[in-house]
C-alpha cells in the first residue's frame, strides 16, 4: 500500500487537492501497479511564515 505524503504551502482549494489526489493515485496505480483503493495520500499544509527559500520567508516573499 503506497502511503504518499504531500507537503505544500497552505491556500490550495479543496478542488485542487481533489484533482491532485486523483492524478497522484492514477500515477501510483499505473507505475507502481498499486490497487487504487490501497493508495493513501496525506496532505500536510505548511503556513507561509514557517517556510524560507533562499533565506527569505515565504510570507515575506508573498508581500512583495
């Protein structure tokens, strides 16, 4: 059973997460030959102030 954890910045819509989950599940079934019902995806949303890229917080980057 594939357990797939997705870390992403908060703010994605429920529809975006549904579409992403469908695409990732389809890929796991196709590539890993997993049973569709066995593919588990967990979304971990991260707040922008908790992530820095290149020394700049994402919350600061979004403000500019």
